[in-house]
């Protein structure tokens, strides 16, 4: 009886998978290009499968998840991904600028222009990570310091509330298979 049920479930999920939408998953990512951290929209190669009454996307093999709480109105400054990881924002707001502004101005946030001496510097983009929508609340951080050698990203937590996020590193710093849809955050 138990075996029979398993077979029926598999058969049903196979049918559901065949009929399910194959809309790909797009996630805003911090990546590295020519030594600079950049914000990109990644389209995961993961093909969704329908089971457990859901459309399921494999995101990758992950290690120990961390729940993090950042105090209101915190400016971290220039930062890099500590690991290649998925971050899910549960509360508050993260303002991410990449590449990090050139730090020789009186106010880094007013210094978003390209550095005149570095023509290869990518355009500066801003992403507001916050709860609310799939697009806004999930981020892949993949700009390791070893790759973003010229500039990392710039991180601020401007909210009046604490920012709470879950950080889920990928095994061996292996990002999920993807293609880059476009520069800047996913639209
Ligand atoms: C991902 O982006 C593609 C191309 O812009 C779009 O067709 C698709 O609907 C997006 N996926 C989701 C889940 O929004
Ligand atoms: C996850 O780990 C399993 C077992 O080691 C491996 O077969 C699979 O390819 C890995 N998946 C990814 C996306 O790395």
C-alpha cells in the first residue's frame, strides 16, 4: 500500500511538472567584473519541478545558514561578500551601491561618478533590498574580495528598524548556474 502511494505521487508530480510553467527565476546579484563589484540580474539555469503542491527551483548546495540582525541606521561602508551566498531580507532595508564610490570625496554618497582615471570602471548601480516582493527581498552576494580587487560594494542600512536577514552560503563558494540578463538589479 505504501509503495503504491509513492508510485502514484511520483506519477502525479511527473504530470504536474510537465504541465508546470517553466518561467525562469531571476535574482539580483552582486558579482565581480574587471576587479569591480557590480550589480547584475541573474537568471538561474535551474529548471523548476512541480511537487509538494509547489513549483520548485533548485538553488544550489548550501552550508550553515545564519540569521543576522543589523542595528538601524548603520553604515558599513565598502564591503565584499564573505562567501558566495544567498541572502533573504526579512525586515528593514539594505542600500547597496556597486562599485563602491570612490572614497576621495567629502561624502562618499555624493561621489557616484566614474573615477576619471579609470575608464574601465563599470557604471554605478544601486539596489534597495527589503521585504515585500520576491524581486526586492532576495539577493545573491558573489563579489568576493579576491575578485573585486579594485572596489567592492558599499552597504548601508538606513532603515529606522533593525534589518534582519538570513544568509545562506553555497558549498565551496559555488554560485548557482546562471546567465546574466542585464546590468543593474532585476526589474
Ligand atoms: C525572468 O526574466 C525573464 C526575462 O526578462 C522573464 O521572461 C521572466 O518572466 C522572469 N521570471 C520571473 C519569475 O519573473
Ligand atoms: C550538490 O551536491 C550533490 C552531491 O554531492 C551533487 O551531485 C550536485 O551536483 C551538487 N549540486 C550543485 C548545484 O552543485
